[in-house]
């Protein structure tokens, strides 16, 4: 969501739950962290990582990583052609991209 002052703004989600501040109110994040959080949730909701649980076929992994790359690049805040995915660790993938607000780096558990 965009706030009235033009910044990207969202509620912080930690371990799939809303993060509350000391007063019990939802904690807010702005700018690049909102993009990173949206990318993680977009990938998790796509189901592409669930397909890889126990998958041994490297061609299947490569196909899903290409689909994830396209999914991330479809976000209008990501600069096309800048997405790189490191999937050497079968338990966690790392995504690097350039956004309209600067560099983004996110880790997503498989």
C-alpha cells in the first residue's frame, strides 16, 4: 500500500503472524522492506516451493526457479532483468534484485 506521503508501507509479518509493538499495535514497515516482504509472500503463495519438497530432479528445480524469477519480475517495483536466484542450498533460496528503491535481497525457506 502507498501512504499519503508516497512511501510504500505495510504491516510487518514475522513467522507468518502480525508483529506487534510494545503497545500491542501492528508494527509498520516502509520502503524496501515492504517490497522484500511482498516478494517472500508472493513466492510462498504461488506454491512453486511446495512442488520442490523432496524433489531430486535438477531440471524440475531449474524450471521452478525460472517461474519464480518471472513471478518476481512481474512486480512493477522490480527492475526487469535484475533478478538473480541462488538455489545452491536446497533448504533456502536467496533472491537478489534491483527495485525502484534500491537493491533487494530476500531469503525464502523451501
